[in-house]
């Protein structure tokens, strides 16, 4: 009888934390990076090529900025560092980093290209 009571208590102590984990909302496993490509005078630059480099694989994705200078990269791993930069008419912006320690799921970075 004593063994049965101990086993029952053990099951309850193990089951309650597992049930709490199962009931918790799912963690968002993806991060997005977005922003605008701007000129020296803060005008949006359409047609700029924005590059995103994955710090783990060194692979590079690209996006051509829209009419209002916007760009967007989605479905990025939270546990990876990234570098982002833009190129417009063969002029490169500064490179900006996105740290894996940055807990934001939506990161906004505006890139400035020093135009003449």
C-alpha cells in the first residue's frame, strides 16, 4: 500500500510539469529582419540590393528594395547571427549585425547609402 502511494505521488509530481509545458504557447522559432534603404538625405532608394549573410553557413540571401525602399527577410533562425548591408549604384552601406542574443522576433534596421 505504501509503495502504491509513493508511485502515485511520483506520477503526479512528474505529470504536472509536463502538462504545464504542453499547455504553454509555442515559442516563435523564426525571426524577421526588415527596414528601408535610404539615401544620405533620407530618401528611399528603390532597386537597391540588400544582402543578408548567415553567420553559421556564410550563405547570402538577397532582396531588391521596393519602390518605398523597403526590404524584408523572414524565417530566420533565432540561434544564428546575421549581417545585413545594401548596395545601390555600386555604393555599399555600412554592414549591420543581428545577434543571436537579440530576443526580438521582428528586427528593424534602416540602411543608409552615402549617395552623391
